[in-house]
C-alpha cells in the first residue's frame, strides 16, 4: 500500500476504487474519510455551463504534497489520496477527491477536512466558469479563507 497518492489529471477517476486502495492490505485501518467535490450547475446565483481548470504543473503537485505532509504531521493517518481534475469539466463532473485512512475516524475526518480546506486556498489552480453572461474567473471565497482560521 502506498502511503500518499497525489494526481492532477484531465481524465475521470473511479472514486470507489481510489477509496478502496487506501485500506488494501492494511489491517490497522479502522476508518477512511473522504470528500468528493463536484462541479455545480450554479455559482453565486449564476448558471454554470462548464468550468475550465488550469494549474501550474510541478508547482501544484509540490503544494499538495506540502499540505498532505502538514496533515500527516498533525494526525496519525496511514494513507492519503488526493486526485484533482484539470481541463474542461461539466456540471456534475467530479473535480476533486480527498481521502484519508487512519486507525480512528476522528483522525481520518480531521485530516481529510484540513487537506481540503488548504487545497481550496493554497494549491495553484485557476477556475474559469462559462455562464450565460460570459466567462469569469472564480476567486477564493471569504468562507474558504475563514475555514483556515480554525487550523
């Protein structure tokens, strides 16, 4: 079992398979917590037809590795998976998966939430939505920044 898997990819991923890999051959895992982010069809009361995600190759993966390393220094998680999509996506498409395995659910939940909170604000991804009113870049929300305050 690999301890950390980080992938940035255009291709769809199999959520069930990614989560199952976290506890294969790991009898000490008692909990797997996960978060699946999906492209919404509406954002800020505007209809969203599609989303384009861009990133800075190499830098993005290093940023995610640092976030995961920080989480693993705080909670005893045995394995973490982060898969983030890039490219053109449609409403309903999975965009990000964060999953953490640990002996206990509290550690798995906390690590998963921590990773997602920091991924939303610290990883170099850029999102552009296509709406009936044209295209627009999506900025960081105040609520995402506020979520970092508790860590």
